C-alpha cells in the first residue's frame, strides 16, 4: 500500500475506511512480506487491533487526536510496556519492557496504532542491519542488498509500504543512511529535541530519535508528536516545539544552500554525484542561491566518532550483566563466571569489538591520548558547521558515498563499513539536525540527498525537503513486492 499518514487521516475522517480496516490491511501485508524482508522483530497484531478499535470509537465520538487510528511501526530500541524490546540483541531477547519510552507514550496518547517493532543492528551498532541477532533485513529494491543500518527494519518497512511511517534512532547516521538506501524520507532532529527516556542507550551524547516516512509532510506530522521537553531526560531541551508543517508553503527564493567541498571529494561514487548535482539544480530553479562552503575537519569525524561512541557504549552496555535483566547463562559457577558467560553469549561480535575498544580508550593512561583528544576534535567539527552557517541557511550533499551494497560485502571489513557514515556522522558529533530525501536512482537503487540544518531549525529543513518533493516524484516510487 502506498498511503501516507496524511491520506490515512483524510480517509479516516471521511469514513472511506476505518482504522480497524486499514490496520488489518497493513498487518496482512506485513505477514505476507516479512518472511522475505525481515523488517519486523515483533508483530503486535492483537494490540494493533485493540488500538484501532479504540481509535474508531474516538473518531465516531468526535474526539480524534493528531494520530488517531494511524498505523505505525517502532524501532525495537524503544521500550514498549508489556512488549518485547530486544534492541536487536540476544541479550534482550527475553526482555519485556515494564514501561513505555517517552516518545512511545506521546505517540500512543496521540492515538496511533502500533503494528510492531522493527529489526535493527544489535544495540544500533551498524550500517547494514547485518549485526542483528534476528538476521539481516533485505532491501526491498533488491533483496540481495542491505537496507542500511542501524534502523534498517524501519526504513525497509516504509519503503515496502508495510507501514506508512516508523520511528528510528540516529547516533551516527542510522536514520539518514537507511532512508537513503531504501529511498524514503528520514529526519534526525537536533540533539535534545526528542526525549531519550526509554530509548536504549548506545552513545548517549550522540543518540537522537527521529522519523521515517515517505514524505517530508509525514515526517513533520510524526515529529510534531515526538518532540518536546522531557523532565526524565536530563539532556532534553526545554524549548517550545514549533509547528513543523507551518512553513511548508514558503518558497525557496533567496534560500542560501551551502555545498561542502569535502562532501564531493574522493570517495563519492560518480553516479551519486550526478544525482546530487541535478537535485541541487532543481533547488537553483526553485530560487535558492548555491554557495560553496568548507567543513575542513570532515575527515576526522569517523575516527572521532569511533572513540567517543565506543567509549560511551562501553559504559552504557555495562548494565547488561545477566543479573538484573537480559540474558543469563546456564549454571554459572560463580559471579565472575555469570558475568563472563552471560555477556559472552548475549552480545554479538560487533558489540563486543566496540565494548573492548571503548574500554581501552577510557583506560588509565589512554584517556588523554584518545578520549580527551577526540573531545577536542569534536569541538573543531562543531565549529566548522558554526562557521558555515554564518554564510548559509542549510547545507546539502549526498547522504552516503555509495548506493545499497550487497549483503555480506563489507561484513569482514569494519573500516569500509564505518566509512559509509562519512557524511552523516559529523552532524551527531555537532548535535545538528539532518534529513535524507529521495533524490533519484543509480543502478536502479535509490540515492539520498542529505539536508543539514542549524540547531532547532527542523521546520526549515522540512520546508526545504517538502518544496523539493512538490517538484519531484522520487519519493513516490515504490519497489515491486513479490506476490
Ligand atoms: N553506523 C554507525 C555505527 O555503526 C551509526 C549507527 C547509528 O547511528 N546508530 O555506529
């Protein structure tokens, strides 16, 4: 199906279909295609039907809220009360969350229907969804290709039309990169805009929740319900949430778009460069002024991230010890054996690699050389953006250096896998908002255009994305599903 949230809202309001009907249609599609695509870890059909019935009653009673009756899927990193929340890991395969993440609470109270929990790289570590305990997700455009990661299940589910929209998280690119590889629209807001409470932590100073949908319009609708201050998250920012759809009609005359020279340098696939250049031409036609900018520390972003994120994850993941919750080994000899075997069995290879590297970077004698140095470089990366934003309103470029690669192609080469995030990762280090929107195709696979905004300028990003979508149809194209 190719309904947008907006179309579902209209259909529900006009009585064209009920929430129960449309929810049943989506559940049916998920059951039909999930065996092949593996987008979902859990399908919550009973809950969805219950929520849809309640939504229909609210609509009949004239008290529909912002998302009443709209089916959605959530990345399995968000705690969902009474429902398995695995984070893609064997460690949490048996974990039933005892509470809702703040964004789940907010989306539920806006009346949405939850179809299920989507597949992801274990603890959100990955760029291909191949690190999931539940197996890889297939890219709906080509089943032999990866969907990107770590929110690969959400991106692929939206691309395949198994859900109109989905939540995701982005620590170094995990919303934008899979959005690009699957040909959907994704937004990662400013750090602190969306509560991290109940979102299982990877790199706490980088993690940010956001949304996937087919259109910028739908991303705005979903983000509107997710954003806002939360007392339970100490890094949540207490600043009013603007109307994200409020600026949609604003034209782009005089908009200053910066093109960072470093994003078009060596390493970028030539065909992707062509697609991005033609998207930029489109913006020129819409009245934008294109300005060259420089982000000279871009090349440092991957090494800096792989110190900071790994240091933070080594600390965050120490809570999974087989004692309080999560996987516990059988018949431990003593406490040390319990810790060792529970963690040894519960975590996958990539997670272990990162915990070891992070622990090393934080250890006495190495802290100054690695962690402290990385924090200093992180500041320089942020300053690059601050300088660029003195000249321009948004920055544009490719989301990824290549299109979706083949499953298995990079699993033995972590560094080449890490390089997939070369254009996305610096935004997380700086805390800036970014989007990826479909900009065309190369070898029959989607190409994403990344739009980077200044702090808390999500409304403008959404406006700039929407105006492009008014003049293109890449976001409306859908992969063929096997019948
Ligand atoms: N690919 C990056 C990593 O593996 C980013 C993941 C993310 O954004 N969660 O760390």
